[in-house]
C-alpha cells in the first residue's frame, strides 16, 4: 500500500493550521444530519425520517430515536439511555452508554440494532428488529423478544441473557455471561458455540449460571460451551445436537451427540476472549499544531547562501498484522518566487528518529546539491522499518541544509514536499 500527501512549504515546509472551537448545547437538541463531535448538555432527539450521525460527540442526557429515525453513533459518550421506538435503525460503534439501550419495533420485519465495541452501564433490550451485539460489554442483562435474528459475538454480560421468538435464528459465540442464558421459540438455526453443521466455533461460551433451551423448532446445535449451572432442554424439535466441548454442571432433557462433561473444578473460574488480530493500518501524521517550517533569511557565506532548520516531526503508526516493513519518503518541488524558480536539488537533509517504539530507522543523510548530487529533488527515504519490526509508533524528523548559489534572485521562495508511505 502507499499513501501520498502534498504539503506546501515556506523556505521549506507546510501550510499553517487553525483551531475550531466545539460548541456545547445547553438544552435538548434535535439532530437531523451530521452533528460531529459536539457536546449536548441535555437530551438528543432524532426525529422521524431523519438521519443523525455522531462522531466523538458527548450527550449529557438521553438519546431518543423516534419512529423512522436513524442513529449512527461512533465513539460517542452518553450519560443517560438510548431509546428507539419503531426506528429505522440504531448503530453504535465504539460508544459508551451509562444507562440502558432499548430498541423496539411493532413491525417485526423493520429496524435494527447493531452494536460493536459498546460499553453499557445498564441493560440492552430489543424487540421486533435485527440484533447484532459484537465485541461489547453489558453490565446488566440482554433481553430480546420477537427479534428477527440475534447474534451475540465476543460479548460479556453481567447478568442474564434471554432470547425469545427469533424467527430467523440465534448465534452465540465467544459470550461470557455471569447469569443464566435462555433461548426459546426460535424457528431457525440456534447455534450456541457451534457452526451450522455442529462443529465447534472458534470462540467458546462461558455461562456462569444455567443454560435453558426450550421450544426451538429448527437446527439446534451446542458446542464449545461451558455451563457452570444446569443445562436444561425442553420441547425442542428436533432435539438438540451436542458437539465437542460441551460442559455442564448437570443436564436434563433430550439431546443427541456427545454427552457433556463436568465444568472445571475450583473456587473460581476466569474467562477471557481473545479476538483475531485485525488487519491494522500504516498511517503517518504531522506532529504539532503548525505545519510551517521557516528557514528564515539565508546567510551569505563566501560562495553561497546558507539556511537551516528542521522539518515538523512526523509520527508513523503501524498496527498491521505481521509487522511488515515500511518506508516514508519525501521529494521536494522546485522553489518558486515571483515567477523565478530555483532547483530543490540545493536542499539536503539529515534524517533522525526522535522516538522509536515502532522500530524505525533513519534514512541516509542527503547533501545539498550545491556540494554534490541531486539533493531532495528526487525521492529520498526519511525513515523505514524492516519486516518484523517492533509494533508501535515512531517519531521521525530531519535537519535541513539549504545552500543556494550567490546569483540566486532575491525573494521569498516556497516549495512543495510530497511525503509517501510505502509498504
């Protein structure tokens, strides 16, 4: 992959920046578009038919999504509840809700609640909609009624889980539930730690209380699940099929397949779910509030003008799986002033690594073309890291050396630097 960005310079580098104040709303606010990272000191209302997008916002109250409204919240903090009734949908990603999350629809074919990396101080309740709960932590209970389907993936629940009447099935994998789990009345696949053909899912379930499976009328599979209480089966047609890795304190009711074994003995059990490593990304960013480098007024030295300075440091962050190698290169356009041009070959540098938690190595020094070579008029390596480098971020910089011929016309010159991240 590569990422290329152009930065305008004065005497060498970049454009300046500005700081934008983020207002806080002191009362309830209606959201009908992209609210961004605002702070709402009250309730946030999403009216019917509106799309509300939040990114990094703080709501010091409740979020209420009215019929037909859509809430798309990323990295949001909510000090109250999130309540949706007959909404088009609710999506919560990387969000924290101090209270409860409640999403219900009277029409069992419309609406959704999709949550990822959600932290809930209370409970989550949903009915009549699609429900997906992934990589989340729920301090209270999880309750769904007549949901179209329910997926609970790599999620911890501090109390009970109750899933009733999901016509399009249930999947639970990587769940850690301190209380009881009840799944009833589903007419499609119910997969508890299992694949559709009965194999073990990659992520096991741990249930501190009991597991009750009743009145389910389709493919019912259980595998890779530890139940510290009782595993109760009642009225399932066909009977539940048990695969490998089912453990329970006791088992009652009809089932086929492998008989459960006893859960681990001991005074306490510890459960943790480790997800697969994400693909990650290689990124870089300018460190600091200003992107301007000023080389000042060049000084006359015998046979040339000289100027020096330092680039604004650049932070390179690599979170990619396998820690593949990368390089960050730079190339400078010709300097220009009032129609005059001077070759960027006269600009050289000495790269350096300022912080190296990511295994970065500084590029080779490049002399000014006044002395020899082509300077920074061609792509040069600022920093790089080899395959298998340390995982993390590095801060890199460079000392600049500009030497210009004495016949250079006077003026204030600017140039453009192109930074490219390569992998």
